[in-house]
């Protein structure tokens, strides 16, 4: 498998049975030589259920591209749950079978967002905004809260979030695949900062980039 993601349109997902969807993600993960647990399978099912419940009675998002388990370039297979692609924006959705948000969940999402903002070539080339939502699927409040650089969605509020935050124009399929096959390319600001560290001989500043450090 050459692609490092699973792609569906919303309409295609609505026509796919739950067990077929889970089996496809399982095979994909196996082909990456990655292990997964029973908990991961439950999370895939939870994600599927949430998306189907959100979109089953509307058709306006049927052509929108969904990327599942998208492998961020050069990150050792770090994979956001779902990426939705719009004409002007990339939306990262991270699903948690929880009713409260934990700091490690926030760090995980913001790490994905900052990578795409700083290191994803096609995001910069296409001049796309990057937004994200942490979705607490078992929370019963059914509302959303704007946070620092992302949105916290409690329960069944994804559709409201989309309608209030996006123009709903899906990215063209060919452009979506071009985006998904993007190379790793540090932004000009990151390259400039690294160059300046070399010029100043401040090599002590250079170290492995962790998820938390991407937020700085």
C-alpha cells in the first residue's frame, strides 16, 4: 500500500457497513506493521458511529473528503483520527470515548495541528487554514467551547460546529489526494529560525522535536 491513509467521501462512508470500515482500518494498520489493541478497534467503531449519526440525514457534506489514520509525513506514523478537507481549510477531528477532556488529549490534537501548520508542504502551498476539534463522544452536554487553537466538542455538536465555522465547500477530490500525498516541508519561519541558530552557533537549541515542543 503506497498511500498512508484511508480515504472516503462522507457519502461513501454512509454506504459502508460498520464491520467493513473497521476491517479496512485494521488491514491498513497491519500493512504499516503497526500493532493495535481491542481498545483501538472500539475507537474506530465509535468514530464511525459518531460520523454516521452526524451525517446520515443530510446530503450537503456527501462530497467532502474524509482521511482516516492519515500518517503525518516524517512523524513515525503519528495519525490523526480524521481529517476533513475543505476549499480553504483543513479540519482535524480527534475522537475520545470520554466525557471530559484530558491534557494529554489536548496535547495530542494540538501537536497534530501545529505539525500541519508548520511542516506540511501542501497546506502552505494551498494557503489553507488549519483547525481542529477534540470530540468527547460520550459527553451528554451537546455543546462546544472555543479553546486556544482548537474547539472542544461535547457530545453531538459536530454538525453545529461545521455549520457555524466552515463554508461547507469540499475540496476537489484530485486536490485532496494531492494534499494527502504532500511532502514534509518546514515553513519559512522554521527554516529561518534554524538558520539563525547555526549562524549564532547556538547548537544547544537544536534537539528532537516532541509533540509539546511543536506548540512553541
